[in-house]
C-alpha cells in the first residue's frame, strides 16, 4: 500500500476561506441595493464576468473586483 496514494483519496477540508470570495453570485445580487455604484451588474452572468479573475487582469483590476462584495458587507454596519 502506497501511503501517499491512499492519502490523496481521503476527503480534504478547506482550511482558509475568505468570506468575500465564498459568496454565491446569486446571493450577492439578492443582497445588493439597487443603484449600488460598486455593483453595476444586473445578472449572474454579468457579475461572474466582472468579479471572477479574467486573463490579462493586472493587480489593480483584481483588487477592484473585491469592492463589490466588500461594499455589501459595509452596508450592514
């Protein structure tokens, strides 16, 4: 029996998950206020295109994509 082969078959647990990256797109849309300037998306497809990493994005664009979910959290404070 190969220890590493057997180990790779075991279920794994996620040990480090960021809340803002774990929200489903439809949840973000359902929580958002109409007219939220940081969430200019009206469908799950638009939201996915705007928030999910795209080839060619630079660091600034990647960080801007977090603004939509982070703005939702600050609405509740």
